[in-house]
C-alpha cells in the first residue's frame, strides 16, 4: 500500500500504556455515596461518571518502538483515507459524513460499550462512535491468522469504519432493535448480515483507494486473504476442530471474501444490502 507521505488523521486518541480499573478502583466509598444520593432522591449519575473518568491510570511512561510508531502512523493514514472516501460518498448521496475517532490502547480499554481486552481484537462501539485497536493485533493477524501485509491491516480498519457507516445510516440501530424478540440463534443470522455488510463497505473503500492510487500489486490479495482468515468457519475449525454454523456471527470465509470483493468491484453503497440478499 502506497501510504507514506499521505495525510494522517487528527481523529486518533492515544491511550497506550494506561490501565483500566473500573469502579473498584474508585473505591467502595464512591458506591456508598452514590447509593446514599439515590435513596435521598438525587441523581448519582454525575458522581459515578466522575469515578469512571478517573479509573484510567498510567502505571509508567509507555515506551514505544520504532516499528510500533510506524504502525500507529499507518493506521492514522488509513483512517484519513477512509475519511476522504466516505466524505465524498456521503456527499454524493446528499448527506454528511461525520468522522469516527480511532483509539489506540494496550491491554484493556473502556468504551461506551463496556470493558474489553486486546483478545477481543479491533472493534467499533456505536455508543461513542469510536474504533478501538491494540496495535499488537497486527502481529496476531500475521502469525495466528496467517494474513500478512499492510493492506490486510487496512482491510481490518476499513471493516470497523464500515460499522460506523452502518451506524450513521441507522442500520445498526435497526438490527439491535430486534434483539430482544429473537433467540440467540435467530439473532446471530442478523449479526452475520451486519458483519458481511461491513465487509462490503470495506470493499467500497478499497475500490476508491485503488482509484486514488493507494493500492499496489498484491494488496487486493492481502485483503481477500485477511477476510478469509477471519471467517467463523475457519476460526472455529482451527480452535476446536469443528464448526457450529448456528453460532456464526461474522460469516464464513467464502462469504466474507465474496462481500468484500463485491464492494471492491462496485464501489457504491447501493450494492451492499445483505439483509435483502437471498443468498450470502
């Protein structure tokens, strides 16, 4: 990927080196005071929020390596390129694209969606419109998932930005609104379609990235390999030796490759309605 020398996004929040302790770190006293306020008819929310805001602490100055600094610069450029593409796509649709933030963290992190560890992998939280990523995932992508290459990582970031696009379009909210009415197995089918649509949207970004001369030879193959590597069937097979299709939440390797490549070919929003697709 021809990324060096391009604009970096200003919407990157660096929380590397911080530890997340939660309310326990705030002490039992905080909880007691909050309960007292509640029973006296007051609103304890401000004091609880203040406690949560003060639960991230730096144990020691975080030391970065040259390799990690370059990777942080890379993801910032990828985010900036997503900003440019989706601003243009939304403008052409007569609407406005609002930028998400990308949070860099190490170990664990608190978002509006709760606490998460690095084992969760990169994720997007619709509650605060932020993408979260521990840069060590790049090593995991190469070694565990056998998906090397910078454009493999770019695909991962573009997929999470795809979830932000879904949130702005109201798609995520519609899917989550049916959760309480469905069994886990039934709701998983909706999650699969949501994730495959995010893959499609990542492909739409890659289509425009190619048009803007970001791609070099082999990049498309890196992205397709990464999409295949994180298919539910492939992950389950490697971890437990068998697959359980009704537990899938992201789609099979072939489905993920198919929808990413479809977005790459078409380069427009209209071709990515996975919820109306008869076959995935």
